[in-house]
């Protein structure tokens, strides 16, 4: 099998890539931008997952209206090419288009900086949101999900105020103008304590109406406190900065508006329960005092006095009987103790103890006597003089001995 050279292999890869991948559009962020003296521009296109080298040759670079810079989001049109000397592929860019999101983001930041420099977002201009507004105007699309969520939440939380929907487009051409017109109408009506302006979430393009300068200025200049509730928690618009307060979502705005009412309602329920408990306690105490007064009145009647006399007489009789029984019991106890002392001091007891001791000694003496030993089956050997023979070695052959048994003596002569 023939081995290819590096040049041949690279040339084959170049043919496959350049012939197999058609020119197309690629979106990414510009980085590592290098402009050469020759007029060629080298850079990388990257996103969160990858990057690719790109080159914009001088002829194509002169035709572009977008000025490239690091961090710029662009969409480029080009074809893949392989640089054989280094063996790497790159994108030959023919056209550069500014990515819409990047352009809108730059416009957003520029307008935000300009309006902030004018003091339009200054904290000292913010008015406090009414804790318990009686009438709230909601500038939004009447058919959107945001207003449905808003109504559902304030209804579920039992809010008792009035909510008026001021219908307006919230996306597309003319949306900012319609919302600004609703702000002017709300001021003319003069019935609102608080205005909410907002919609559900979306892309930067979807929410762009809330970044248009006329609407932002109208929000900042409105005489009625405004709560901005645009998009989701991560979405920010310039109306959020111009308004007096911001809620992350329309649902969060509904919770914020009704929170003080809910807290007051809970306190009212607690106060009602405390008042009921206080009234019940007062009534119970009054009934107790009345019962006590009735009891005292019954005790002061003549019949009650006689009954009390009978009770005292019975009590004294019981106490007297108990005292007599206690005296008799005490005297009997002392008599019993005297008898016990007399019995302990009597000679009869000591004589019995001495007799028992003497009997015990006699039994011990009898148990140790020779006769007692003989009765247990032992024999005492005695010599001719009647002395006990203690050892065998002391016996001579033919020596006359006597064996003493329990029932008599027997002569013995050892051989």
C-alpha cells in the first residue's frame, strides 16, 4: 500500500472540504481581530461551543459597511478553504452583516447611557408605589397572557380594588405610540392611583417598544406612579429604569400590588379573632362574678345559716371523736411500749439465753469426746498400761494390746 505525502493528503482534504461544503451564512462573535497593512482582515468567529478562523480579503473588505471590532455580533457569508501550508481550514468571508440583536443591544446601551446622563432614571425622582391602591390601570394588550395572569392572581389573593385595562399594542410598529397615548389618557381620566405597564416575555426585538425613547420619556414624566412589569425576571427594558418601580413579571406586579391588602386582610382576621376571644373572656368573667354573687347571697339566708350551724356542729363532733380516738390510741401505744421494755428487762429471758448457750456448749463437748468418736465407727488402741497407741511404729510384735470399741474392749496381740 502506497503512503501519501503530507502535501498529497492535505490537498485531498482541501478538495473534499471545498468541494463538499457549499458557501453559506454563519453567525458568531468577532474575536482576535487583526488588520494587516495589506488591507486583509483576519479574525475568529466564535460562539459558546466553538470557533473558526476567518479572513476578509482587501477587495471584499472595501465593500463592507460594517466596521469589524472584537465582541461584535455579525452574520457573514463565505466559503470554506484549506490553507495547505499550515494544514488548517478557514472561512473566506465575502460579506458581513451586523447581527440584529447586537445592533439593538448597542442602541439599548447608548440610549440608556444618554437618558441616564440627563437624570431621567435618577432615584430621587422615583415616587413610592401606593401600598393599597384603590384603582389600578394596566397598559397592555387586552388579549395577551400577561393580563390574564395578572387578573387571575389578584382575584385568587382576594384583592378588592378596581383594575382597568388600558388596551394598547405591546409589540411592533406603533406599539410605543399607543402605550404613550394610554399614559396620557390615564392622566386625563384622573381615577388611577397606580399604573402598570408591561407584557409577557420575549426576545429583545419583541420587547423593543419598551425601549423607544418617546415611551421611556412619557413613563418618566407621568404624574401617576408607574410600575413596570415587562417580560421575565432576566428581561430589562428602559421603561424599567424610567418607572417608579419594577416587577420581574406581570404576575409579580399583581402580587406586589395585592401584598399589602393581603397582609391587612390577615391582620383584620387576626384582630377579629382576638376581639371575639376578648368578648368571650369578658362574658365568661362576668358570668363567674354573677355566680359568685348568687352563691354569697344564698349563704346569707337564715336557712343557710342554720345549715352552716349544723355543718359546724357535725364537724366539731367528728373532730372531738377523732381527738378522743387519738388519745386512746396514744395511751395504748405507750402501754405496749412499756410492756415491751418490761419483757426485755425480765430475768426469764436472760436465763433462757444462758440455757441455750450452755446446751450448745454441751453438744460441742459431746461431739469432741472419745465416746462420740467411737460411736462414729472408730477404734482406740491401748497398750498394756491403758495408754492410747498413736503410731504403728510404737507397737512391738507380741505386745499385748486392747482395742476399745463403742460397746466394749477386745484384747489384741500383734504378730
